[in-house]
C-alpha cells in the first residue's frame, strides 16, 4: 500500500533553523521540508544505537492499516529532548510528526511527538544549542 | 610515584560547592547541562596553570560537535572557501569515498563509510564525529582524552619523549619499525602555562580511515597538530591543523572549537557502534529508507 493512503495530513514546511544534524545516514534519504502527521498505535519502541525506532500502526482514511517506522537519533542524543526508554509503550495512542523518506515507503524521522499522556516532544535529534553561548574567544 | 593530578577527584575537591549547582540530578544522577550561562567579566575565573583536567562539551551545545557536514571550519557544502587543497591522489581518494553526508552524499544502501561497519574512527576523525562530553585526565607523564563516542580513549605523552620518526609503513622507534595505529603516536608540550600543543603521526593508512563524515580523506603521512588553549577556568579552545602531503597540497585548519567545562559528576550516556544493533537498524529501517525503489 502506498504511504499516501495513511497520511493524515501533509504539508510542505520550511524547517527554519534546522541544521543538518541527523548524523547517522544523512539527509539524502529524506524529503526535506515535508512533514507528515501520523496518529497511530505504538507497536514497538526501540531505544538503542545507532537510532531509536518507533513502530506505529496507522489507520488510513480508507480503513487500511499501515505500519510506519519513525527514527530518532541515538539515546544520548535524544535524551535532552525528553525522549526516554518508556516514552512510548505498546498500545499507546500517539501523534507523531515525521519528515518522510523520498522513496515513498512508510518511513520517516521525528519532527515532533505527542505521547499518550499528552506530553509534547520536539525533534529527536541533536539540534539543541546553548542560547547563552558566548562567541568564540 | 607522585601523581600530580587525576582529574575528576581533584576537580571535585577544588571546586566550591555551588560551582556546579544543578537541579537536573534525579537521585544524584546528573544530566548534562547544555544551557550554561555565558562567561562574562562578572563570572570569569582564572584558568588553572597547566591543566586541561575536566569534562568538556561544545560551548554552543551538543549539536555543535556533530560536524555531520564535515570538519567544523570547512563544512563540505560546495562553497569555494570550503574546498580543500587536494592533491590529485587526494581528490581521487575523496571520489572513491561514498559518504552519507556532505555535498556528494549517497543513499544509505550505497555508502562505504568504515564507521558503518563499526570500525574505529581513528585520530583525527574522533575530533570530528559527534564530539560531545569529552573527559581529560592528566598526570605528570601524560594527558588522556576520553572520547564520548564508542568510549574511546587516547594517550598524549608529556614526559619528554620525542615524537617518533614517520617512515614507510609506520613509525620508527629505537631503530625499529612500529605499526600504524588508529590513534597514532602523540606527544604534547606546554607552550605556555595555558597552551598545550600536541603532535600526532603514525595514524592508519587511507584505506582504513576517513577524516570526516563527508568522506574527506586522511592518510598515513598525516601530521596532526592540535592546540588546547585554556582561556579561563570554564573555557577551552581546541584547534586542529592537518598537514598531509599525500592528500593535501598544504596544511589547513580543520577545527577551532570552544568547549565549556561541565560538572565532573555528569552521567554520560553510552554512545557506541554495535554491529548487532547496526544490523537490526538496517533491517528495520536503514536499508529501506535508502533504497531507490518504489514501495
């Protein structure tokens, strides 16, 4: 089934200020600037190197269920953004915003997530910067 | 043996109790603090003499050390000012590398980055791959750097020994040929009380290691010069210049990154390459994400 069947909403957005910080396999695989909002049920959350992976079952408008896999960075990288080993558990109803891959498969990387208990999390990457950082001496 | 300094213990003792006050320490397990206040004249403390000891992280935040787009001062983005002075062989070598980052990035299924086989990255690539919380220890003979990624450590000798002679196939020590190493052979000296200079040679050949995540090359003829300048108590500037006549026509500066001192009690999460986890990741995600085919 094509991924478009399960897209709840899709919009091209300018990811302002988002530096190319996804380190493991680069941005070449992604449709940079697009986002897909998925509402689904968690099947698995792997909190592991080299990337965390969330497997999600999403029911499309046609009633068909598609399994999406969403990646974040490694645990030490996503930790400051609030992602933990138990952020997602089997059966959770969650909303995840992803940047999809170019080839149309139901795969993407985290832009944001709303967990089952309503917690909102941002990109699962290393984009955190210190706003207080002094300029280079 | 008289040990002058063994980092964390000493740092913990000499710091005033509130110097590293944090609220983000559940059950005493300190999380990294990436939002430290800027150093100003009001809070600046003098640097200790001849000491790099401590846990250091990029001052601009954890993302600043990622260097996914290439070495810090020369991101591989196609801009003329960032083009490297390749020799013909160096350019050929670069073109044989199929990297997942940079202006010539390929899809995951097509890359040949040794990192993705969990090979040691070597020096200097450890300086350019997700450099985050990095710990320095020192005694009267050496400075040790503990890199976060893959829990790797290196030794820089400060006991007065000379840098070996670089020869074909490795280095010469005492008239004997010694093997090239992923971390090379490093010797350091204090240029002044606050500036430590390190020379490294004898690194692995160019078919085993890359310089950065965009596939820039480095060869066994490289001489890497690093300078660590302790600007003040909380600030360290780590610079790196590469002189590799096999690959580059002239020396060039790859990094000049500012680091901030972190609480030595900070819990550093593991960050490693596991072949098992890598394979699992590729099976679940990486291979499909990087394929060209229609779903």
